[in-house]
């Protein structure tokens, strides 16, 4: 497989799609015209992603909701040359007929198609907590979770410093209102009422 170097110059979103290497084992995102190579995650990170995905899928089946979790997709932020690949995204199947670029390229353009976007933090936690939170808010994504499973987010006033945390951001009147959950606190979600799981259960890393 040919290894493609990350461009040093800016790209439009469409140029990024054309450039994106076919069958790449490396994940890329576009942020304000700059191509960002996403590092391969650790085993622990992969287990947390898998566990969150599994728990949400169980909830979808139990509630008979018309939602799906795709293997991958690219969310284009309107009005910007920016596209993100969330660690997990829950899509509304009933809204997918309006997604003109979904069948060909797995691209999401409309906020109404996204019920929930989830990103796990890493060493560059500012990307998830600051950049992506702002962009998802501006796009109008109804609910956004930041899974700080390694306690990377550090700022004054979070109330749970020293513990893994889940930031649940709900869109109200065009702005995110964030609740922070940790430990054995039950997670509250608008998308999934009565989620009935704690942060410790969601972040467990045993295979």
C-alpha cells in the first residue's frame, strides 16, 4: 500500500476528499484547511470505544430507535473547510435520504442526521474539548459527549479533577450546556433517557 504524506499546504474540503488515500489504514481529519493525521490509539482506548459503542447499540435495540452507528463517517462543518471523523457517531436513519454525499463518500452535511457525536480525549485534549466542541455547537449537533477516560482535561472548576470524566453537552437555544459525570454517577442523556449506566461502567477497559 502506498504511504501518502500529509500535505504541507492548505486544502479545501473537496480537495481533501480527492486527496484522501483509498483504503488507508491511517485516519485523517481536516481542520481549517489543514490535514491532521490522527495517531493510532492505544489498546485501552480501543476497548473504551468498543464498550461505549456496544452499550449504545444495546440501548438502540431495547428502545427500537431508528438510529445506527456507522463504521466510519466524515462530518463536514458548514461554512468551513473542516471535516471530523468522530470516534462514535449515532445517525438518524430517517434523515439519511437528505444526505447527498453519504452513499458515495460517507459524508454527513446536515446536523439533523446526527443524534450524538462522541470523541475520546488524548494528549491533545484541547482538540476535543475546545475545537470540536465549538464546531459541533456551531453546526447544531444536538448532543456531544467528550469521554475523558484518562483524566486528560485539566481546567479550574470542573469539580471532578483527578477522576475520569464524561462531559455531556446538550444544545439549547444554539449553545451547549455541559454536565460533567464521573465515577458511579448515572449518566444523563437527552438522546438516551434513563441511560442507566455510570461513567465507571462506560469506561471499563477489560476485554
